[in-house]
C-alpha cells in the first residue's frame, strides 16, 4: 500500500544528518530550523510550563544542537564542571610557580610586611627566576573564566578600573598573587565591603565570629597564620550577597539564583569536603559550615537545610563542643582529631557561640515535626556571655546557666542576659514543644484528636504554662518591649522581637492538633487564637515603625505562617456557619500575613516559599468561599509601601544594605491603638465581634498577655 502524502508537501526533504542531534537520537521529525528546531522548541515549552521541583531548574533554552558544518570548525562541547576543574588546576600550578619564585627571594615574609604591594614585585612586565621559569605579569581576572559570576561581579562593581591600563591592572593582581591572596576571593576592597555588610545586616551567622579581632586579622598579610580562613571568607561573601548583589538571575520557574553567592557557596563546600577528609583547620571550617547553613536557610533550600543541620551537629560532637567549657578532660583515649583546650577567653566564647548557633539551627530546622540531632540531655555547654562582654573581651566568669537548670527559662541574671541569650532560650523552648509532639506521636496508635483533652497528657500542662505565660512574664523589665531607646533615637531590637513572638508560635504548634472551633470551651482553641492575634499585633506594631522587616531573623516567616494556619482554620469555620462579615475580616488578616511573607521574600526566598506553602493550605477555603476575590481582601488599590507612597522624588526601590528604599508592600488595614492594660498588647485590627457564631470568649479579640505595648 502506498504511503499517505505528507501533510506539508512543500517542505524540502532533509539530507542525511541535517536534522538536529536530539531529534535524530529520539527518531523524531525535525525541520532543521536554526537556532532550535520546531520539535525541540515545543518540547521545551511543554517542560517549562510545569513548575520545576524544589532544588532543580528548567533549562533556559531548548536543548537543540547540530553537527558542525563542513569547513567550519566549532568549539568542542565542554562540561562547565570540567572547565572549572581545568581552570582551578591552572591556578594551582601558577600559584606553585609563584611560591617557588618567592622562596628564592630574600626574606619574603618581611618584604610582604614592609614593602607596599604596588612595589613589592616591581613594575616589570616579566619576572624570571634562576631556573629559567618566565612569569608573565598577567591580569588575575584572565585566570578565571570571563563568564563566571565572580569575574562579572568584580568587573561591574569597579567600572573605574576600565580606564586604567591593562599593564597596571596586571601588576596589581600579580602583587595580590605574590602576597598569597586567594584568587577565588574578590579583591580586598570588595571583600572588606562584603564583610562590613555581613556584620551590619546578617541576623544569624555573624554571631559566631568575634568582630573586633576578625576585622583586625583582615589587615594581616594573607600568608599570616592569623589571617581568616578562606572558607569563612567565601561563606561571608555568600551570606552578604543577599544585601548587596548584582548577579541575580530569574529562572523559568520564577525562582531567583544569585550567581555570585552560588559561586562562593560552592567554594565553601569544597573546603568543607576537604577538611572532612583530612581534619585540617577543622574548627575554622566548622564556623564556615555554620555560616553556610544559615545562608541555605535564608534561601529556603530545605533539603540542604536538613542535611546541614544534621551534618553540623555530627561534626560538633566529636569536637567535644557539647561539654562544659567546650572541652573534655576525660574520655580522650579514643582516636579522633579532637580540639585542644581553648587558648583564651575569646577562643572559649567563640566555641560556645558556634555550638549554640548549631543547636539553634537544629531546633529551627526541626519545627516541622522532626526529631533533633542532639537531645537536650546531651548538652552540657554553658550559655554564652553577653554580646558586649564577648566583643569587649571583658574578663567575666563563665555563664552559670545551662539548659539542664530547671529555672533556665524563668530566671535571667542581669549580668548574663541580653536579647541574644533570650533568643537562645526562646528557640530552645520551641524545641521542647517539638520534642513533646514527636515523642507523643511516635508510638501513638492514632493521631491526636480534637475531642481529647491534652492537659491530661503527662507534662503537657507544665509545658503549656511555660510557653504561654511563664517565660514572657519572667522577662526583666528592660526586655518587656522590643523598642530600644538609644543615642540616635528608638530602634527595633530584632532579637528581642523574635523573643516576644516565638513563644506564641510554640503555643500554636503545641495546641494546633486539638483545635475545635465548634466547642466554645476548648482551651486549645483559645490558646491558638490568642497566639495568632499576638503575632498579628506584633506585626502591625512593627509595620507602624520605619523598620525594614527583611532585617528580621528568617524564622519570623515560620511564625507568620503558623499564625496564618490558625486564621485559615478560623476562616473555614466562618464559611461553614455562613458568617460572611467575620469571614471577610479573617481573609484580610490572612492576606496581611501573606504579603508580609512576600515582602520578606524580596530579600530572602524563604518568605516566598512559605507564602506558596500557605497558598497550598488555602486551596480548600478558596474553593468554598463566596468572596469574589478572597486573595485581595484588605489589599489596597495601589500596592506601595506606606514609607514611599507619597514620595515624588524617586520611585520605590528594593531596600539596600543601608536601609534606603522600600519593597512594594500593601498597606495593612488601619491599626487603631486602643487602651490596654499595662504589659498587654493593644487590640489587633479587625477584631472578631462577639456576635459571631462562636462565643466572644475567643472571637472578640480581647487583649491577651504578650508584652507588646510600645
């Protein structure tokens, strides 16, 4: 039987091997269109129309390539990873030659200290040693692929260098190489800028480093043993890029990737892998691992967060950081590269802070209901000193409190208490809630039921009292408010802000399985409703200030999410009882929390990811509601920040590290400051009226005990 005529008889037949490689491999029809054939374009469009899984990214263009044309020589296909390895090998070889050159020079260490970098190696175009090795005076940037994020960033950051001659640039970078500067790092001026931004803006990893001594060590020659480890500098570049970056690329699925941060994060991981194999510089690399872990958390990269949370603790335990004084005087007969005793107070306190930031990270990463990598009973390390005592190196006795003390959450000695120490206690308190839920459900035959009274469970009543009232009521008077008066006016203490809302997030986590909005006497419903309103009230109070909320600890997005979870359940109840007025009010509060997460997501992707997770939880009520546009209830007509809405001199911009500009943010509903009893929060906006279907004991928006008065 003859073949049916082609649907496109005018299309010329393709010669052998004229089709693209992809179509030939899969035996598909190909029109040989350039640069991409129609078949490959259609398959790529179908691929990118579906969001990519977390941690993966769709290709930016169709994977369509052709055989080389006769007579035309094409560049060979090279793997970027292999290209990077080749470049790194070339750099290592060149550094080895430079080191050999320096060994032949008289007193290289003293010369690097006494001779300025610009004149240390002279101005000649080539240098030759006695062995006949010619060292060309090359620009350091030519050693790195011109398409790498690092080179593009550095060239865009210093456009004035383009006006300088190539020879002077070459001499400058050769001087850096001869001084021992790591070629993978930015130039010293750019690096110092990132370090400054890191210590001013980063709310997480900067805790583990002693800023005064770190800044002083940056003035030393790169070959000095006291110069900061390269892994720490790479991790600082990755973390600080969130506040001063110019290489953000938006992928087809809408996620953002910072090429500069990715480059330095990968370099940090290389040092971690190397140290885990050799044990060299293990504590410095441990600190770099801590900084990198917090970077992954701020980026919302959950798989890497969970892996690094466990990895950090497993590394810290053999180092004996969980012992009092971060050192064990017994049990060292077993083989292992354990740390020597701390050299001084600074070394001791740095170890304590590295340990506690590791434990905090482990607790925060486990809020979803996972067991912790280190049990509280295995933590013997004292709490750290106050930040001011740490930075000033005041000779203070060790903190007498540790996590095993029964009154650690209710007694706060003034000489050992500041907002960071209270933050550690608040996060550890949240960790106790996670432990209670995980251990209670581990062997339970059925999941928790809203019909049971959780106060009959062993230990529930004591834990509830601790997180609901005892911890916040025990705070010293100066820590009752997160607005701090200083010489330059009132400021927001971001650590203290978290201290005031984390217990409410812990209350929601503890009581959420037992919520029953149909039962007016349900205590868990009361607890969760009040906790959600406290978190909302704290956000409204913060939004009334000029504070850039992206400066907050990234864990704030989890607290907002937990409050929104309660409001979603309340909204569902009002939909079921057909109370449209109360439903509209709750929709407005949900959207306020959603836009808070999205505003935070302008700086840190964890906010955007939590908002997407919340939208998945809201699908049911979106389908059930009679509201025409429920996701826009309470959203203003012009979604601009109230800080820049009336400014005519410039447009709203994304905040920079100096705090200027503002993220586009919907104006929240009017927040009326009402009379409140001392130490209690004013009523949050949109209070639920007592006329609702549920009695006013929990729906009236009455003041609750949370210490948010401004």
